RNA sequence: GGACGGGUGGGUGAGUGGCUAAAACCAGCAGACUGUAAAUCUGCCGCUCCUUGCGGGCUACGGAGGUUCGAAUCCUCCCCCGUCCA
């Protein structure tokens, strides 16, 4: 899932996203709540209509902002009190409020509000966040089911496993959430500081407990060379800002590593970003031209870079699906590790 | 011919006796980015030497002299640039 926090994937139009084959976008509850406001979006016909996106939308709950905006919030058992980074106003986000906002937005998948903490974290802190996340999930689930009864929602709600880097806490979290019978489950609070091996270990601990006939979603990952690892573990869904953000910063992905397009070595390079890539950028523009756009700080740099990186990620996932179909995901995974580590020519 | 104002590292431009190899910004070079406070952030950015250290040497604030323990900073002359007056 490409990330479109503020109802836009930075640098790409909705038609471009459709053409790239994007099936589902991630948008953000907290950010859309602050601006332009969920009631406004409801009045505009819901998020799909508002942003003209006919395909699926998953809305994150604001749980990640508990982590990323740690300096601007205070957390209590009731919910999270944010100091808005936009206007300084104080905003209270509770599990119920997060549901309410997402119902107003009308996303296809709504995430429960969770407490995402930095890793590594002390065990008692991890335990506390886990317990709160479970309690919030219970409240969010109850509130959602109530809303569903009243409003005939075309929306699903996913729970989020926490537990930092403690295997037993992760398992405990999963078991508690299973009682709430979510139609899909996410693993959150990973890739927030711990090494990749530990991310895999934690995801692996939990994945086997979660029903394989329902989507299992690892939140906020990952680097290109990590995607196949996660899928190998049983992960069905992922989202990440990396392809879009890195693109804006001049980091372009290829099948053989990253091209830091601002580097002087690419100034007169007539080749495309990735000679194996079939995207609209690689079939048309040279590295030299792209480097020029980035150097000159042109808008088109971000647009073309993002287009390529999103294409690259989607293509990576296509290849992974293909590998699964052919029964050689393990080989694909190790091969891609090697290729991506090789570095661009 | 005269009167002012000014000449600082690739650029703009601070600095008006020591804490200055010289602020800041830009450019340049390299790096980071994982449920987006990110078109952001970080490091390097005179030359050179090595036992890589808050290390040594050299060169540097238009030019040449001078004052001073010490000068980008003060003095003298010269050369440029701008504005104005003749």
C-alpha cells in the first residue's frame, strides 16, 4: 500500500496511481481529522469521493502518531491528547473517536487506535503499552460493532498486535485480540528502531497465531530487500512511506540496489534509472536528466522519482506473488537479497 | 580632476586589533530516510603532512609597505569598482 497520509500520495495523481496498478492506499485518521476534518470529508461524500479514489482505502488510526509525534502528545488510559502541529490546538483522540472519524471517512479498512512505542523499550513499558492497546481495541471493537449495526457500514476493522520486542508479549497481545474476532489483524510497533532480524522474529512469533484465512498486515514496512522476507513469514499486507519519501529525496530503487540520483557520477549518464524497469520514467528519461531535475529542485523530480519507486515496489510484489505461484519464494527471496545488495552500475 | 562609498574563501555577505582558516546563507560533494510534523535532515567543504589529533606546517580578506608581542581589522601609497560633482 502506497502511503497517502493527507489523502494524497505525495507526487502522484490518482490517475497515475490507477495506471500503476495500485489497488489500495493508506490514509491517516489523525492527519485528516486535523485537516480538513472528517465531517467536511463526510459532507463531501466520504474519502473515496473526496479524493477521487475508486479503489480501496485503509485508514491508519493515529496510533503511529503516538510514536512519531511523541513530543506533542500526552497519553492516558482514556486516549491520546495531541498538541496539533498545525495550529497548536489540543485534540483528544480516543479509541471511539478514532472509529468515529474513520466511519465518517468511509474507508474500506479501519485500524483500531493502538499505542506504538519505540524499540528497544523496557519490558514494563512494552507491557503497559500492550495492555492499553488491548483495552483500546476492546473499546474500539465494541464501538465499531455498534456503529455497524446502526449504519450498515461497508467497512472492516482490523486489530493491531503490540508487544515491542518481547515474544511472549507479542503472543499475549495476539491472543487477546483474537477474542475480539477482527476480520483482519495487523502487527504494529515494528521497524521502529530494532534490527531487521528482530522485526522478522517478532512478526514470525505472532503470525502463526493469527488466522491465515484473514489478512495479516505488517504495518510500516519495509525496505525493498525485506519485502520477500515478510511475505515468507505469512504477511499479506504492508505499507511504507519509504518508496515515496526516498524518491523525493533522490533515492531511487532498482533491481540491483539504490541509485542516489543526485550523485555527480550520474550527471552524464544516458541510461535509465533501471535498465530492467518498464515504468514510464525508465522508458523515457535518462539518469542525467533526472539528476538535473533533482539538482535544480524541480517539482518534476519528485513526481518522476515517486512514479518510479512506486512502480518498483508494486513490481517487486508482483514478482513475489509470481514466485509463490511457482513455489520458489525462498529462492526468490535469497536471490533478491543478493541482487539488491550488489549496488547499481 | 574632485568628493564620498566599497574591494573578504566558488557566489552573496558578516566580521572593524588577539577567542578567525574567518559567521550565515547559497552552490558543490557525500550520506540518512521503514503505519509521513520530511520537496526533509545530517556530515564535509583553502592546500598539505602524519604517529588521524579539540595534531603539525603552509597559504589566505585588492596590491606593496608600515605600526604592533599580535592585523581581514590601524596607518601610508598604489590599483580596481560604484555613486555624485566638475
